[in-house]
C-alpha cells in the first residue's frame, strides 16, 4: 500500500511540474494558429493535420521526433529544450519533406523552410526587439536590371528613420550579405536587421546609414550545380556588386560614394564573399566584417601572402581599413580565433568578438551585427 502511495505521489508531482510549464504561440505562427508554440522551459510543440498519413516526423535542428496521431488525424510532437534563437525545421510526411502550413516560411537550407524563434530573456533580446517608443526606419524591396545576368535582380534596402525628414542628407552604406543556402531576405527576416539598426541608432550606438542586402549568388548548397568549383561558387557576385548593385544604390538613394563611407560584411559564405571583394578593392571599401565568415588559409600559408598580399604591409592596411571585424560563436570551432591571432601577430588591427553559447546560427549573426555597426563611419 505504501509503494502504491509513493508511486501515485510521484505521478502527481510530475503532473504538477508539467502543468507548471506555460506555453505561448510562437511569433512565427501564421494568424489564428495555436501552433507552433513554445514552453517556458524552451520546448517547442508542433502540430499538423494529415489524416491519411502513415508516418509523420518532425525534423528540427537535424534531430528527428516521431509525431503522434490522434483520432482526428492531427499529428503532434514536442521537442527537447532548445537553445534560444532561430531554428529551421521541417515535417516528413510519409517520407516527403514539407514546410509547416501553420508557420511563416523562410528561405534557408537552399529551399523554403519553416522557422521558429525560441525567446531569449527580454533584456538579452532587447537589441533586436521592436521598440514602439523609438523612431523606425524602412526596409524597401527594390528591383534592378542586371546586364551581366540579363535578368531582373532584387535587393532590400534599409533607410534610417530620419531619411525622409532630411532630404538633403547623404548617408554611408553597409552592404550586408547572407550565407550559403539563404537569400537577400535573410537579414531582413531571420536576422531582424531593421530592429537592430533602429535600436542602435536610437541609442546613439550607431550612426544612421543605409543597409543594402542583395542576393550573393550562393543561395543553394555547394555541390548542387554539377561541375562548379568552390572557387566559382558565388564568385559571379563580385562583378554584380561592383558594377551594378553599387551604381544602382548610388543613383537611387542619397548615398555617400567615397570609400570612407562604404562598408561590407557578411555571414558564413557571405563573409568569404566580403573578404574576396573588399580585400581586392580596398580603394572602394574601408570597413570589413565577417560573422562566422570563411577566411581560408592554406596549410602553412603566411598572412602576408593571403589575398594577393593585401595584408603584406600592416601599416598601410591599418591606415586604409578603419575596422576589420571577425565574429564567431563560441560553439562553432571554425578556426576564426586562430586566423585572428595570426592577423594580430602580423600587425593587422582587428576587432574580435565571440558570441557565447551560440553556434553557426542566426543568433550569433544578430549579435555580430550589433557589435559591428558601432564601429562604422
């Protein structure tokens, strides 16, 4: 009898613990949808109606969770506790990968994907949270014609809150690139770029600037195009940016056009593109940022031979480049620290930042952007 009482008491205590969890619909859910939702202990719960399906599996952060079907044909699953930040996820319905119809879609992983934000502590998230008490800029969707590609291209342009109020003012420009398998919408949607810029400018931590987000010609996984070398992957963007994107921006927006008021940064492969473009064109850029960026060094290579000798004269480089920023997540292990140490040993001035507790993910890159923009202009 005593054992039964103890078992019942344990079950009751477990039920109390479970009920103590509070759930809220995720910010990524479509209107009037209850799911996906997030618990106070950072679990996420998902639901999809597929009455004819024989098996449905949730895939979030590459971890798979078998879903359970009820009498109405609704499948549900609850994840383990997730780290804070943005996560892509998919459903596999009888083996077919689909997005969640109850969630916003984002371009990532080389395709349209579902995504969910696991909230941080409000104080930690304040820099990328919408603040109703400050002025807000605009993000404009722009199209232009590419003679190089013989096709229409799209970019997004952030204008600061005072852009319309000061019609004679010209602004510096940050060209901000996405990573492999993502697109020009990434920084605007997943990256919460506008909120980061608005909050930093309102707090006096960053100067008002234009931010241009263009497609880096790397919106698929490397290897998807047969015969394409790693050197060719995304390389066509260099000509596009220099000969078409920048002239388009400078002819359609009130942009300052000298190198001292032009910056470029990118995440992951966009960081590689940033290095490739800026280090070969230091007459056009004076601020460089890489967030988990790919800066390749061959085994045994010396810093002074990289990028056709861009770092060979440290004094000249430091005079030309007003800020060289290298950011990474503490869980990434991409070798950014080693590269930074080699640059520093060669006399190159850098700003090195580590996002604690994050990996190759949007929270790392949001934090990097927030650290980078106070250095600009």
